[in-house]
C-alpha cells in the first residue's frame, strides 16, 4: 500500500451492518461523531458517515505513529476534518460520499480534496432545463466543452465530470460550495476518462489565472467517477495507484476501542429508516 497517495473506496450498499459490528464500531469512534451520525434520519446516510469515520481512522493509524486510541480528528469551522495534535506532520485527507460509495484520499505531502459523483441519467428531468438552472455555476468555456458532445448522455457525463472537479477543488481548499462563486473556476479538459486509468491532464484557471494544482480523475465503476485535487504540482508524485476497495473487515480489523461499547448508539443506528427511492 502506498502511503504517499492513499485512495480507498467502500461500497456501502454491499454492507449489511450486524448488531455485533455496530456495537464494536460504537467504541471505535469519537463521541461527537456518534452524535453527528445519530442525527441522520436514514440508515444509508448514517452508514456512509460512519464508514467515513472508520476510513479516516484507518488512514491516520497507517500513516502516523499515533496509536489508534489516541488519534483525534477535529473539524474546522466549515466542517473539514483534520488530524488534531499532528504537529509538523504533513498529512492531509478528505472523504466524500454519494449513494453507494464512500471514498477517501490521503496524502503525506500535499493538501487534498476528493469528490465522488454518481453519473446517473436525469430521471423525469429535462437536460436542457437542468443545464439552464446550472448555467451560472460554469464558465462559457466549460459550457462550450459540455455542449460539444453529440448525445445528451455524453453532455451530461461531461457536466458531471466538470462538477466533480469543482467540488474536489473546493474541498481541497476547505471552503463551502454555497459561498463560493463556482463560475470563477474554469476547468480545461483535454482527455477522455478511461476505465482503469488515472487522468491528470485537466487544468484549472481561477479568475483566469492558471492554478498550481493536479487533478486525478478516475472511473470508480460504471456509474461513479472520482476527482482528487492536489495542491502544488512540484511535490506531486504520480503513482498510478488505483482505488483499493475495502471491506468492513479491513476497517474493523486494526481498530481499537476508544471507549466502552454503546448499546444506545446501536439501537438508534439499527432502528433508522431505509431510504425511499
Ligand atoms: C464541503 C462540501 C463542499 C461537501 O459537499 P458534498 O459534495 O455534498 O459532500 P461530500 O460527500 O463530497 O463530502 C462530505 C465530507 O467532506 C468533508 N467535509 C465537510 N466539510 C468540508 C469542507 N468545508 N471542506 C472539505 N471537506 C469537508 C466531511 O468529511 C464530509 O463528510 P462527513 O460530514 O460525513 O464527515 C459542502 O458540504 C459544503 O459546502 N460545506 C461547507 C458548509 C458551510 O459552508 N457551512 C457554513 C456554516 S458553518
């Protein structure tokens, strides 16, 4: 496993949590994160958030000398998780979740942001109208690229790709999308995504100035793409490491208890509703 560039993915739809697993997990995560997870109405959202916590703890356990029980993850004022008490340790990580997937990107040299995006067809929505509503979030150059494709499916795929890139950048910077003028970012895509390959040729201009960033773009599976934004092209080490798909056992095997098991958390978690689709 490369620790300079860690890329992990977890498919939450494949995991049917057992009481025993959730009881164990209730002792592996920080109390404030349990409270946060308890606030989700649907189990799927709670599961994704929980897996995000376990991915972060596993990553920090692997990449630092801090014992698992002493790893403390804080959140900055806009919610971005970071390692508390890491001192001079140059370690950064970010998670993203959507629908079936939770992904983590970690790095020991550069600031990082990640976004996973489901590239689903627009059921019951008109693409033209959808693009009209989104018009202000993209630049003219980006729309030219999106509209250059022949079919609606290809246009939509290009739209999702550009959106995913924007989110990865905003998440790298740790700023919120709501307050950020996304049309000041213009992505220049010159290569198509290919299954099993990492594309790094996409460039970004912010307010017309070329940014010193690398964007790694990957097809995670047939319906999901991922973008990872890394600051500073000089320190970028390209390792061609694809995403590694982890199982629940991978996340639980090296976990250690921070506190006693919490049956109340388990009852609440397993009692959450299934998400209606
Ligand atoms: C960060 C943000 C862009 C992510 O949006 P998203 O695409 O819906 O969600 P993703 O699944 O990709 O990412 C969510 C994860 O990113 C991380 N995250 C949260 N805030 C983040 C931020 N500001 N920057 C980077 N990562 C962040 C978290 O790990 C979060 O998962 P978790 O809450 O389960 O731990 C969006 O939530 C946002 O704009 N947040 C800012 C909120 C804000 O402005 N608050 C102001 C009031 S204090």
